[in-house]
C-alpha cells in the first residue's frame, strides 16, 4: 500500500527527528536562529564530522537549509516541513478522536 501525500511529506521529517542529536540541533536552531556548523557541533556530544552527517539528514528531510559564508556553512531552520508534519499529526489526532467518539456512542447505545 502506497503512502498518501501527507504521509510521504511527514515520514522523512519523523525519521530525521528520531535521533536525539538531531533534535538538539533543531532545538538550537529554533532558539538561536541561523548557526554555523561549528556552533551546532557544540550543541551535541559528537564530532564535527558526525554533526555534519546529522545536518545532512536534516537537510534531506527539508528541515534545514545551508549556505556557504566564507569558510563556514550557516544553517537555517525551514519550518514548513515541521508545519507539514504537525498538520499530519493533527489530522491523525482528529481521526482518532472520531473513532473514540464512535466507540463511546456504540458503548452507550449497547448499554441502554
């Protein structure tokens, strides 16, 4: 069974956010705004090489964007991907609430 468009958009985001170091990087970018690779490396217990790999995963998922400034790479959050994933979770939550409501109605009807 293939993924729906919202699932296909959300899956890479959830995959990328499944690592604590990547979550720390996202948290740092949200708190401080655009940061260099060096600054983001300080946010996680990893080498610069490992941080760069994490940033590449985040970039592939559409969560961050980078641009070269001199000898440094500056990373910026791209909130649209988080928004799309949040919208997917919200839709899932609404469906779950509807199913719970149908179950509650069924149980009440049966017990009368």
